[in-house]
């Protein structure tokens, strides 16, 4: 008697936002092939329309939860929330890039579809537990970032930063893939949920695989001592791309680690807390201490990004639902703060002779008062001053550490934040308390000024009324822990 095999047709409704973004990318690629010199106004228009359609489909699709493609793709509140931020940040990026690249004489048609494929990879990376899907999407995001980092004409720093990123990025993907291989040998499954809920006696392959997998992602997020690529890549890359890597890149690379948190609680809680806690403490202290002695503000913000990876990892060390809530909130908060702070530098780089040197910010309020005020708000948010979103994020992480009784890590976090006061307030004091006879004004459009105002207002509004974001964050964390 023949046995019938039931073939389930994939539920494409769950994939509509990603399909819209992917279709936008292929449209941009086709336009670049058809036109010898792609019309950049057309490319930006197609990108914006495609991303707005994807965002609308995401909103319409918000309550559609579940899996498709035989468990390869998973849609839940967590993926919805991160994808919404990714789409919004990409739309904001498009409002700044054309003028920047024109000023740097490096405006290429390839930029638009490479950026698109980075976004597609990021959206899939936050929406799967499958090791093969994680590997493929990690490659897609990483390769796109390598290219975007080097996409400046006749700029040796960009090429050097991209090369270092490529070398260590390749190592991270190799380690993550080896880790996935060992986990598959142990369990015979490619699904992280199955692997971490069906644990037998001999756990050597599982532990080795999990360690290699996490080290691979630790390199991507710039955790110490795996951070060596990040300062050079962030400094050498076009500044809008630095902003994108510090925001969308962080969301994408942290997401698989965040999804692991509910599954390590039962079998690996002590080892997880100890290991992640120690790496978090070292990352916070090293990032802030190194940023304190920097003279280049772009490199300073790169080390600040490393320090913020440490703050986020402090929340990850708390393998409880309260820690997960703090991590998700802080991730979204830093994505907005980091994006905005690097964009300030991108606008200032249009001034002739501007090199992002610390002394160049002296008296900035006299030349560009609106931009100096925005930068001050963003720096204070990164420091964690109320009523900004950065204060809420750090307060939530501190509360999570207190809940778990990790007072030593909470103390390290307070000390690290105190160290960061030295360089955040130093830049603010230079802009507002030191006079300078120079007069310069970057040529910014009305739309760019409006976008910077919206970013600044968002940082304050989400801090003053955290309930706007908190209800989505809370629901996402509770659903992840509900398994």
C-alpha cells in the first residue's frame, strides 16, 4: 500500500513584508542593469515606495503569528518589532545618503540594492531558529556590509576598514558555522529550540557547538575581546553606513542571541550568567576607557558602540523575562541614539576641511545651533540622562541585574557609565561653553533638518513616555519565554 506524503503549501502571508523588500531589491538591480547610469532620484523613489509598502504590510500582518516553510521561518512579536525599526531606520537613512555621497563623489547605483539586500538579510535573521537560515542570512548581511564599508572612491581608510571587517567577519561566520555543525552532530536537528530542549547525558558536542556559535556572534556585535575590527570599520566606512551598521546591524546580530535566552535557563543558567556577565563587564569598561582618550569623534562613538554592546549583554546575562525585556528595549533605544549621533557627523562632514576632530566641535552652537542642540540631546541620551530613551534603557538593565542579584555587574555598569561622562560631557561642553571665531554651516536640506528634528524628538519622547514602546517590548519578551 502506497504511503501518501502530505506536502504543506507555505503560508506566504507571513512573509509579505520580506517579499516586498526583496522585490524592491530586484527592481533596483534591474533598473541598474537597464540604465548605464542609474537615475538616483528614481532609485530613491523606488526604495522609499517599496519600504513603505513593506512597513504597511508589516502593520497589517502584525497579528499573524506562526511558522512557515516547515519551521524555517518564524514570525512573532519580537520579529515584528525589530523589523519595524529596521524599515524605519532604512527610510531615515535614504533621506541623508544622496547628498553625502555626492559630496564625497562616490554616488553609485549599486548602493541602493546592496543596502536592500542587507535589509532583507537582517529581516530574515531576526525571524528564524534554523541554523541554516541563520548562516545564510548572516552571510547576506555581512557581505553587504563589507561592500558598503568600502564604497568610497579613493579612500584608503574605507578600504582598510572593509578589509579588517572582511577578515574577522569571515572568521566569525566560520566559527558560527562550526558551532552549528557540532550542535547538529549532537542532536540531529537544525532547529535551536529542539537542540536546547532535548538535552541528554553527554553534552560535549552541544557545549562546544554553542560556545563556537556564540563566539561567532560576539565578533559581529563587537564584544571584547572580539572587537578589533569595529573601530577601524566604523571610522573608515561612509558615515551614513556607520550609522546603519550601529543600528540595524546591531539589531540583526543581537537577535539570534536574544532568542537563545529562554532556552539556556534550565540547563546552562550558571555558566551563561558567569560567562556573559564577565564579557559584558570587560566590554563596558574597555569601550568607555578607550573612548575617553580618543581625539576623533567618529572613532570615539565607535568605542561608545562597543560599550553599549556591553550594556546590552549585561541584560542578556539575566536569563529571565525581566532581563529579556530590558535587552529588547535597550537594543531599540541604542539603534535610534546611535543612528542619530553618527548622522550628525555625516552632516558636518560636508564642511570643507572637517575631519571629526574633537577640537573642531568647539563653539559649534554659534555656527550650527540646531545641529549642536540635536547632538547634545543624543549624547546625553547615550550617557543615560533623563528624560531620554537612553536613561530608560539603562535603568531597565540595572533593575534586571538587581532582580537577579548580580550586584557586581550592576556596580561595573555604574562605574562604566561614570567613565563615559568624561567624553560625552566634554563634547557637549566644547560645543556650548567654548567660543570659536570660525563660522561654518553645512549645506543641509530642509528634509534633512526635519529628519534630525524627528530623531531628536523620538529620543526624548520615547524616554519621557516609555509606555509607548514598553507594551510592545513586554509582549515580545513574554511571548519568547512562553515558548
